[in-house]
C-alpha cells in the first residue's frame, strides 16, 4: 500500500491549528522538530494531568485528506493542519491500519502508528459540530473515531508535500487501533 504526503504542519504552541510548512523534520523518539507535542514523555495537556512521565505515543498526528473531503461534503471548510495534524496523507486508509504499522516517509523517516486520535470538544471551536462530524457508529453501534492516527518516530528524516508514503504492516495477527 502506498500513499502521498499532501501537507506537513508544525506549531511550537499548543493550538488546534498548525500552520503548513515546506518541510518538517522528524526526530527519533521525539516527534516533529519545533512542535509543541515533541518529546519522549506526554505533551498533551490532558495526558500530563494523568501522569507527566507517561511515554509520548502522540509524537506525530496524521490525518487522511479523504476525511477533509468527507467533511467538505458536509459543509465544513478545513485545510490540512487545521485539526492539529502534522502530516496530511492521501491514498492510505489510516484508520484501518493495525497498531505497529510503520509508515516510511520522505528521506528515510519512519513513523510507527500507535493508535487513534481521540477527538475532543476543542474541535467545535474550529467549526461548530466538527467533533460530532468526526465520530460515527458501525453496524454494531461501536464508536468510530475518524480524526486520524498518532505515531512515534522510529527513524529521523525530512518530510515534504509530495513525498511518497510506503506502508509496512507488522508481522502476526493485526492489532486494531485504539485511542491513545
């Protein structure tokens, strides 16, 4: 499975919107250079409150551009980076990937998918109703979170719009993604 990087975004402050950049640099075990969520331990405010020494499984946030297309069909106007994503992709069903999948990006960077982004009410501050729009239910009534995936940096490198993404699934039985 292959995809493409549509946009890259970074913000040094804890804000929902991350401005687009020409490139980002991924740092092993830390995340996106210069991003507020960079670090070995949790940086997300709600996670820090639960325990600041927890490992940071949310170093990189990826959203599929297909979600932005779906939201546009519902009347939302969202650009890459607007929901806090660092990397906007196209051509990969991010939500269907198993935990431990490695995404090879750009000049050798590797991001390992750790879980789903758990959408929060702050999304409604971007556009009213956005949080509900990124949630759904399957046929059994189980909650589906569509706001992208989170990952950790396994190998460093630069990532730019237009870079190819190569997907490597982990060996063994697939482990479904859970919120991290």
